[in-house]
C-alpha cells in the first residue's frame, strides 16, 4: 500500500465533503488526524477493533447521517467519516505510520 494514496484520498474526501472511508489504511489516517485535532492521545498501535471502540466512544454524539449545509466544517465531516466506518481485522505497520503521520 502506498501511504500517500490513503492520505490523499481522505484529505480529498474531507475537503469535498464527499464519499466514505473505504479501507483500514484510510481509517487509520483519518483517526490519526482526529487524534491530533482533539488531543486524544491514543496509541498508534491499537488494533482495529480497539481503535473502533475508542473512536465510537469519543464520537458518540456525532450523527450517522452526512452533515449538510454551509456551516459544515471539515472537522465535522472527518468525524462523520470515522464514525461511519467499521474496520475489519487486518492490521499492519503501515496503519500505525498512517495514524502518526504529521505532514
């Protein structure tokens, strides 16, 4: 997996407020963005099921339908993307790198 593709895909989806997360690589990158923006301090090596549960807890007040309107922020859409995705069990080192990417 080329990490750049996952990063660009999520960045574009958030910017355009369109589409959904389609894989664990995108999910880990998106969760890493939220982790930094919300100062959550989650470890990068959380397995998918554990990361999913922690994110669901943090985003419990985020609706599962897509936010709409001119007042929707990129952060709102990022939260929606993360809230909606259910990761599978696949996990590898690249996911931790995507989670911690700070470029």
